[in-house]
């Protein structure tokens, strides 16, 4: 096994000193995806074209796009690394992310498509007061998207530092700026249609690449999962060595932290605005439901592959080599590719991961731009009185601003603990967005006051608890390393902020005046969300 470690280290040094191959593969990926975006942009004339791709994608196509949007660099790089280092506890991320889709399928997908037009706020404001609800929903959407964007940008910097040997902050900052500029171009030119096709291509490449590596790892171990696990145990640095096969290695000391994280992961997905927006790119509610079923299968298969990839990295690369590499725990998948197929496979897999980051940030950016242009500008500021192309023009300008903010923020978080960014995105989505969505769809007594209290309260609780947690203070892995003491003991606020979001939605509603909301609109929403009657009229007016 030491010979394998030495071979991997030698290969990494070779790649770092000769980055031309990786740059060439990156350039080829960028050229192909740019061509796709330009081809897809020819029919971007209306808001429905720009935001929802003209509602022209089938269920299977949208299922691939959803999986491309959902399987971010955190899924491929982060989970593989978590399994390689923490074994069973790392695989719990895969389970949480996958189970979350059952919530989206059963409670959200079809009803959202029947009721909304372009954004989450369309659903919430259907039966409530437009101004305050759209403003609150837009702000929570922008918060989720921004923190997700920062995490992806920081991931891009870490990935390239491993590949190209760029270990200085200036070089990583340039990489983040390049990713941001490409993202701006993709969204400005292609809109949702171009972004969707990039996500479909990226999903094929990511799942295909992971499948090839999985078969390769299993072939080395005689297609025996038991042999693979024995090899991973032999290479483990835990005490006892077989601890990576059982629960407790990461969360054994504080199971409440795992419960809090699990709640946020399972409930947060159904409230992620960039995932919800994908339901509007299909022509009917039936296709929305089909797309989620396809996404569940594709995402489920991928997460099963991460189990083999994670233990394969532990076996063939080794935890010590992974942790000592420039990318740390996130380098497990690229280093496994290097151990299996040398520099070329490393370049290909890393380019796929790079394309993954690019596709996800494009989806997040168009979601944030649509939320500002459609909800705040068109419906709050202009009260719906905007020319046919005015909303799209504002959205394009918003894309540039969001891109600049993402570049600056991504540069700012380089080298820091970015786990809190993803945790905060899921916690905000589960605390602020999901309660208001479920109440709006299923509770006739839900009011504007309840929606506003729930969204702002959930948002504030999630942010405050994260700022007071060990993610920021008191530990070696904190943003402010070994500084101060964490007031809130858990890394994730979900166990408090999510119930609080539901409670505030209920409290604000029961304290509202009984006649403060439109009961006719509530009844109409029930019919429309469950049957689809009138949905096409609502989405084409």
C-alpha cells in the first residue's frame, strides 16, 4: 500500500508541474458548453423563454437537468471525501440528500407547477398580499442562492489548487474570477434553456465518469464489495481500524448535531429555490412529477456510486494522503482518478467537477436574477406594469451584479471553512421557505402575517445560530480558528430554526384578523394545486 501512496504522490507532483493537460481539457469543456449555450439562446424572446426555457423540456430531460443542478461539487467531491475519511457517517450525507427528494416529490413538485409561474414567490403570493410576501420570499431566495454561490466558488478555487499547483491566494482568486465571468456569460446568453442543456450534459458526464471509476474500483477488488471494505479497513488510520464501517466516527460524540443536520438536509431540498424553479421548465404538472421521479433514480444511483468511490479512495489513496493534499478532504475523488487512470483520468474527472461547479452556479444565478426581476422589480416596485421585455432586461443586469458579488465573496472565503455556507443554505431553505410553501398549499387559514413572520423569523434564526456556532468560533476547523467560545453548541441550526419557522407561520396566522385574507383565492388555490385546472391560464397571462 505504501507503493501506491508513493505512486500517487509522484503522479500528483507531475500533474502540478505540468498543468497543460488539465488546462486543455478544461478549455475543451468550456468550448463545448459555450457552443451549447449559444445554440440554445436563439429563442430567448420572452420572460417565459428566459426564466422557464419556454416550458419546452420533457420530464426525463428535466430530470437530468434537476440531477445536474442538484449534484454539485459538494456531492461529488465532498461526499466521496467524507466517506473516505469518516466511512459510514460520511455516507449519511448521501442518504439525507436522497431521502429529501421524496419530500419534494410527494409534497411540492406537482402542486408548485400547478400554482406558480416562474418563482417560489408566485405560489406564496397567489392567495396572500403581493408586496410583503414577494419581498420576503425574494430575500430568502437571494440569501440561499448567495451562500450556495459562495460555496461553489470556494470549491472551484480548492479544486484548481490541487490540479494546477496554484497554492497562492492570488492564483486561486483569478480562478474564482474566471468561473464567475463564465457563469455571467452562460446566463446572459443562454438563459434557463442554455443553463438547462449545460446541466443535462454535465449530469451525463458526472454520472458516467463516476460509473466508470466505480466499475474500475470494483474490478481491482474482484467485483467484491467485501474485499473493497477489507482493503479500506486495512488502510484506515482510525482506532479501531474497522470504525469506518460503523456509525459514530464523526457524529458519535454529539448525535444531536447529526439530527439537526439530517432535518435540514431532508427538509431543505424541498425549499431550495433553484430546484423549485426547475419545475416550471416543463409544460404540465404530470411532466413535473415525471421529472422528479427521473431525478430520484439518477441521484440515487449516483449516491450509491459514492459509497464505492469513497471506500475506494480510502483503500487506494489512503486517508493520510487525502488529508495532506492541497484540496484536503475534497481531493479524494480526483486523487482516486489519478490512482486509477493517471493524469488523463484525473484531468477528465476534474474537468467534470469543474463543469459541475459551472452548471450549478449558472442555475443559482438565474434563480436569484429571476427572483429580483420578477418578484421585487416587476411585482413590488412596478406593481405588474412592465413592458414585455423590461423584466428580462432587469434580470440580465441583475445577473451581472450577482456575478460580481459571487466573485468578490468567493475570493473572500478562499481557504476558510465553507461547510457553513452549504449548511446555511439548506437551513434557510428548510426554516424560511418550506413552512410557507406547505402552509400556502395545504392550510386555508394561512395569512400574510404568518408568511412574513415565518420567512423572516426562519431566516434570522438560521443566520444567528450559525454565527454563534462552532462553525465560526472555538475549534480548529472554525472560520475564526481557536478564537472565542461557541454559544450555540451545534454546527447546524435546523433542530431549532426549522420548528421555529413552522411555529411563527402558525402564530402569525392565528393572530391575524379572521377576514384579513381572500378566502375565494384560497379555495381557488386548492383546486388549482390539486387538479391543475386554470394553471395554464395562470402561467400564460
